[in-house]
């Protein structure tokens, strides 16, 4: 019997462009988070799986333009490698929680989300 609770919320700036995204898979029987994923269009992403956390920030425009002639004239902003930046992490969490606060979400899901954010800060 699968007792996983799946939570997903997306805030869109336009039809195909998200501002914030939150995905949580919580195993209620074993009281563990199988996956936590947060996305913010300004700061980057956080993903936690198997008690390991990865934070990625968006590269700067200068980084996007470096590397080749094509990149200089047609830059594509992508995620940089892993970083360990508590400020970026807190900004991504804060932006997602700010969006969640605007929604009418069940008390149980709010508790799981808050526990997930506290878990992210600890690992």
C-alpha cells in the first residue's frame, strides 16, 4: 500500500514560464521526505533526495556569453554547478513560501510543507 503524499504547486508568470515551483513527496508511514524540489526563476533550484541536498543558481549573463562566438551573440541562461550558499537557499525557500501563503491550502499540507522547509535547512 502506497502512503506517499504528493504535493505540487506552481506559480506562473505566463502560460509557459513558472516563477516558483514546489514538489514534495512525503512518505507518511516512514515519516521521510523522498523528494523535495524548489524552483525560483530569480535564484535557482534546490533538490533534496536520499538526505542529500543540491542547490543550483542561475548563471550570470557574462557566464552565459562566455565559451563560444555563438554564446556571445545568443546567450542562454542555464543553471550553474552546485553551490553551498545559505542566502540563495533561504531566498528560494522564502519565495516559494510567499507564494504558498497566498493559497488556500489544507492544514495537513501546510504542516508537511513547513516540515519540508525545516528539513531542507537542516541537511
